C-alpha cells in the first residue's frame, strides 16, 4: 500500500488494531474517538496522533484513507466529507484484507455467523490445519498482520457494517448462511441490507467458492457455487441443538470440504463442538427449571430460531432496543402456554404483537425483574429463555454484558 497518512475513526477493538497495523507499515496515523475515556496507552507508545472529543473536519487535511469502525454510520460528517473529497473510506476488514496474504474464509448472514465461524475453527483444528478465527467474532482482522504464518487459514465473521466499506476483499471461500430483515435502522430497507451482505462475493473469481443456502438467487462475482441445506447428510450429527444449528453445521461442512478437509475431522468437531457463549447457552438448572442464555439473539429471526429449538414449557424474556422489525411472526410462533416477560425500550411494540396473538406477558422493565418473575412462575421441567429479539444498547453496553448479567442473576437464584 502506498499510504502516507491515515485517519482512523473509532478506537474500540478494531480501531485500535487498525491503528497499530498501519503504524507497523510506517503510515502516519491520526486516530479519532468522540469519547475522551478510551484507552490510548498502546497507541501513544506506537506514535499515533490522538484526537479525542470534538469532531473536526480539519482532521481530513492531508489524509490518504479513512478507516471507519463498523459502529460508525456513513452519514457522520467526517465520513461524508471524506467521500465528498474523494478520500477512500475502508472498513478495518478491508485494511486487513489488503495487508494479509493469508487465505480468507469469510462467513456472513443474518444469524449463525459466530457459531459457524467457531465451528469452522474447530473443524480445521481437528484436521491439523493452522487456523485463526477473527472479524466480528471478536478478534480484529488487522491484529493478525505480522502475527501469523502465511499458510494459516483465517476464518472471518463479516457483519453488514463491516461489508459496507470493502473494495478488494476476496475470500477464497465465502459463506452466506441466511438473509432475513435486520439492521433496517442502519441500512434503511431490506434491499439495501441484502446488497451489502452480498458484497462478500463481488471480488471472487472462478478459482473461489461461494457457499449458499439451497435455492438462493443470483450473486455477484464468478465463484463456483456450492449449496447447502439443513437436511444435508453430514459426517456426524452436531452436538449443538436445534434445526438452525444443523443448518449452520451443513454450511460449515460444505466450506470445510471446499478447502479439502477430511470428513473424519469434520465429524470429530461436529460431535464435540458445544457452541459459543450467549447463543442458546445452558446456564443452570434451578428448582428443576432450565435457564438458557441466548442474549446474542438481537433480531426477531434469531429469537424465532431459539424458540424452535426448545420443546419444554417456555418462559421467554424479550425486549431491548428494537431494530424497526415486526414482532408478529415471533408472537405467532410461540407455543401455547408460553409466558413472556418484557424488558427495555421495545416493550410496547412487542406487547402489541403479543396481544394480537393472545400470548400472556408481564411488563418487567429490566432484566433483574424479569428473571425473578420467570423464576417465580417456572416449574420443574420448564425452560427460562433469554432470547430478546432486540439489541441491548438501551440498558447494556452490548449483548455480552446482557448475557453476563443474565448468568449472574440466574446463579443468584441457586
């Protein structure tokens, strides 16, 4: 890359990693964050110029590229002004793809990305292949630059926010798990969201592989197409429960086979992989009732999948910050006898859908109240499920914090 000076916007994990990767390439870096409380010790030590607090358009002076953190919308003044001036705007993923020579196995979709990426990591490890799992799953892609050997496969979880600002990203294997309405508050409509998701395929060539749900329509790029479905024969049945996880396992199997992974290694991982935190995660059995943490279900489709995976009498905690979705299908899916406990900003919207489906509910306001109410009502053999169908940002820093709080509240019941 022929860059002299870069502006990094947002100094959470991906922004910090991008700043350090650029400095390691000898690029002068200006790093901006609206918060003045971000941790900056490593950046200062690396010679990054820090600008915290007020946003100033003058920061674009002399800048060759802007690296935008995924949580920053494209409409903010610095990003919009950069584009008006012809300054390229990249995601941290685009920067990582340009700096790494490693083969990338990219995974996107509305739901199941984290589970599928972690499962793929387990499969490749079982096959004795060097692998790193990065991207939206937690480890920034740019943190691998200079830290891994050239032959390491990188399994990269890709959100729509990250795919918004890619130009040259070319996964050797690209997986689309599913597409359902999500992040409409960010993208405006489903068509725009769909278009962003399909950017994972746009730079693939005939030497690459696109893994898609059976019957999916046309995609950009020219990769060889491989389709999967939840009823595919697998080398072994997955340990993780639910029809949606069998679908994830089928996608992971197709991707692993495209690399050349042996079926016995795939089978070993499918039988032993226990899932990821905050996704249909068993927490405890209290008073004979089973408590399940599905805090990562931040949209309606994910919550519907979680509900479908449970056959016992259900006590369901719903709510948080809505994403401009309808809750009607979720309400219609709930088994007879389900009791719902509502929390957060979307309470009124969800309550309206539950009224329409004649589902019993209780307005609890916050998670602690909801857990206590569900615990009081649950009987031996019942399931208390946190699967909010909403983002967490009205009451928690992120879905992980919400899930951690649920775990702590459940353990306090014991």
